[in-house]
C-alpha cells in the first residue's frame, strides 16, 4: 500500500510540474517592457544586439505592406513600454501567416535590433537559425489606442536647414504602441526623411504623422490629408526615425496611420468648434509676435 501511495505521489508531482511549466509558458523570457524600457538619452534598448526569449504579447496588427510586420502589445504595460514590432524575414512569412490578431505569441531565440531609432525583433532565420514562436492563447481582447497629448510626442525643430531634431526622447515609452491625438490640423507636407511626412498642429504642440504604412493612401498621402484639413482625431503606430549624416540629420517620432479610418474628420457640429480653436491659437501666436 505504501509503495502504491509513493508511486501515486511521484506521478502527481510530475503532472503538477508539467502543468506548472505549461501555465507559466506565457511568462517565460523578457517582457516587452523589459526589452523596450530604457534610460538611454537616445532611446536605444539595452538589449540591442542580443538574441533573447520574449514572453511576447497579443498580436494587435499584422502589416503586409513592404517587409511584413507583426505588432505585439502587452496589456500589463498599457500606459507605456507596452508595444514592440517584429519584422518577419522568414520564407513565406511563416510568422505573419502563422498567427492571428488576438493571439498571445511568445518567441524564442529572436534577435533584438535598433534600426534607425526603433527597437525591432527580427524574425530572421539567417540571423538566428533557431528562432521560433508559440501561440500561447487565442481570442485575447484588442486594446483601444492610447490617447496622448500632442506635447507628449512633440514634433522636431529645424535647428538648421535639413536638421530636424527633437528636444528629448520622452515619447520613447510610446514607441510601437497605437496612439491617438485629438483636434489637430494639417499645416505642412513633405517634412523629414521623405515626402510622406506632414505636420499636425494641436493647441499644445505640433506632432508629425506619416501614411507610408497606410494601405489606403494615394501617392504619398491618405486622400483625406491636405494642408488646412482638420481632424477630430488621428490614430497610428508611433515610430521613432533617426538618421544622422553630415549634410542632414533627422531624429523624431511620427504617427503612422494604417488606414483611412485612422483619420477622423469632425462631424459638421464639431467643425465650428475646431475652427474657433484654430483661430484662437493663431490669435495667441500673433499677439505673442507683436509683443
């Protein structure tokens, strides 16, 4: 009888160990926050150049334009440091086609690389022959974009011709997260690295946006984008872009829209309020210039 109890206890312990390992699989490896959060002045991840295991997060967007990208979000870091992008270099886009929005995906042996200011995970068998992924769970809720003030991701300043630089990297915590700014107006096109950047003016600051990941764009811009156009809100993926050369230098954050639905034009009743706000802002600037 004692031997039977000992065998049963041993078997039960093995089952509990296996169950424990399975239940903790979603927490294995670095969290997105641990890979993204940094105190570096330029926003560089402390894990740049490493090959890591990542506990991952929920797939909230799959982008097939250009190099396939998968955007992961960790709901445990909803106020910042909660998003990261994966570039899928594998044959047949195995990762992109192997996961669905709402899946919690973890990754093993995946390289971390800073590319022009943004921290990416590179799903690239040539960089790591043992890179892999697992779908931990499916049907997870997709988050609403994080609403932020324009001043939180303020536009760069042109310190000299073709040198557009931000004052600080406080917006780094929102990198690769979907964010929304409200009550903005397009004031200028063709800024920064290419013709697809444009300036959005809010009451508290300017912020830059771009449509290069937008499937609905025509040419460089979404059809709604034009100088003078006001938006009730603009939503997109926040990405840092940094490139410094002798004759030009760019270091800024930009909101990347992914569809025309990300650009919300005010209803007629709201247009008057937006116009009044814009007029008030211009009036304040004129009065300040007179002084």
